[in-house]
């Protein structure tokens, strides 16, 4: 079953269970997916749907930080609930050890090609992003990579 079908089934389940908050989040996600399909006149595959989910999660995290900083705890809690619903559709997250191993492998690969220092950062991220898409916070991967290149 594709990721889009899984989301559609989750919408139906939320409707049957009368989970209004969950249903609103899932419908918002479906709308974002449909918007992308209409704009680009394509049928999205799982990787593209996953990218939309990651974007939504990133937006929720930024909103939570902003709301907490502004002292709006109730709104931040609502965003956290949406974040939890969206996170259900991500694949299993990579462990810290796995992230460190992937970063080390990418740095070693670039070092064998003679690429080091600042130029290696972009090239290493280009290697790591497809491997870790949806399985890791790319900000965390970037920090690990900076530490490895320093």
C-alpha cells in the first residue's frame, strides 16, 4: 500500500472514530499532497509524499518553538498534537550510531576523492540526503557532518 493510500485510510479511520483534531491534521496533509499534484500535474510517489510530510513536520517544529517563546502554551500543544499525527507516517528513525556511521562513510568517501574542508560539506550532504531522507533530522545530520569535517 502506498503512503497516499495509508493516509487516505487514516482519514477514514479518524472520521469513523470522530477524532476531529487528528482528522483536521490528516485532511491538511491530504490537501498539501493534492496541491502539489495539481500544481505539477503529476502523481506523487512515496518519496515525494514523504518530502511533503517532512516539510509539514519542520513547519510544526518551528511553530512550536515560536509559540512557546511567545508564551502561547495552548497553541503550542495543538501544534505538538499535529506533529505527533504527522510523525506516524515517517519511516523508522535512524539511530545516532547509524547517523554517525553514515556521516563517517560519506566523509571517508570524499576524502578518498581528495575533497576536504568546506567544499566537502555540500557534497557530503548530497550523498547523505537520499540515504537518510525521512529517517533523520537533516539539521542534526548537518551538525554531525560539520563536527566530522572540523
